[in-house]
């Protein structure tokens, strides 16, 4: 599964304006690294690996936003939402794409509020916000 995340941008955070892009496909990792170097994007870290494994090593509450785009119809969105929720700062956001809609009640049970949802063709998109949990 792939995900990107942007770290919390606060006055007390030394890593403000930092982003991590996690990808497990070696060809895509190489392309992302080349693009990062060409753009001199020092605030971006490209991480080779499985998003769920990498997420387990990241600091809880450090991210303002997480972008989730698991393999289509893989069934990985629900476990990814559960894992990524812990990475979010208070009021942090998750943007997720999937084949199926996310049930707002299930999102609430995870401490996430559905702000927006819709679809473009077969792709469902969701914007969720971490609640006060």
C-alpha cells in the first residue's frame, strides 16, 4: 500500500514542512528519488517499504495529513485507516481513495469525522478529520 504524509507544522516541531512518501515498488521509488533530486526537494523523504510497516515506526500524532491510496479493491483501506489515524495530530486529516465508500459510522468508531465524500468514475474519495479522541 502507498501513502504520503505531511508532518505537523507547528512552532515547536523541528520537522515542520516535511513530507514522507512511502512506496514499495522499487521502480517507483527510484523515480521518486530522481524527481526529488531534480527538484531539490530536501523537505521530502522517500521511504522504500510497505506503508503499514513504515507507519508502525513513525511517531504518533506527528502528521497534519495522510494521503491513502491502497491498491484498488485490495481490502486494505480499513486497516490502513486504523493505523494511519494514530499518526494524525489533533484535528489532522486523512484523504483516502478506494473502490468502495467509507461508512461514516465506521469512521466515527475510529475517531474520524467524514468531512467530504464523493466519486469520480469508479474511484471513491473521502476527506476525514481526527476527532478529539
